[in-house]
C-alpha cells in the first residue's frame, strides 16, 4: 500500500525542492527575515528549525553537517550567533506572519522571521 507523503512538492523534483529549501534557509539565516509565499514559508519552518536545533550544540559533527548542507559563512553564523541565542529554547525559533495576496498571481504571501 502506498505511503501518504505530507510534504509539499511545489511542482518540482526532489533535488530541486531540496535546493529551493536550502536557498530559502540560507537567506533566512543571513537576513533573519524573508518574504515568500505562505506554502514555502510553512515548509521552510520545519527545515530551518532542524538546522537551528543542530546549531545549538557546537560539536565537530554538527559543524560538518551544517557546512555540508549550507555554505561555510552561513554555517558559521548559525553556530556562532543564532545557536547560542536559542540555547534555552526547546523549539519554535521562527514566526510566520501572513501578508495577504500577491497582486500579480494572487498567491498568498507571508513573512518568515527568526523570533
């Protein structure tokens, strides 16, 4: 029996979807606040929160995992600045604020930011 997958697909193949989430998470870490569609923001939330949880503990293994997924400067910012900021927090590192519809195509927009 086929297993039901709950992830959004965005009309992309698996590696394109992963690349989209990686680029959105890089932008979120560097700028700490980005504007995107509501569906992408909701999907990015779980992806980014896993990265932040890994960055909270500064070990060699976590550094290697983050550097492999993200670029070196993004991983460094995650470990040095963002990880210690959420040391006492057990989750919920991001906030999604809905903005309304985009004028061109009617897509629902949202802002995702680090709390």
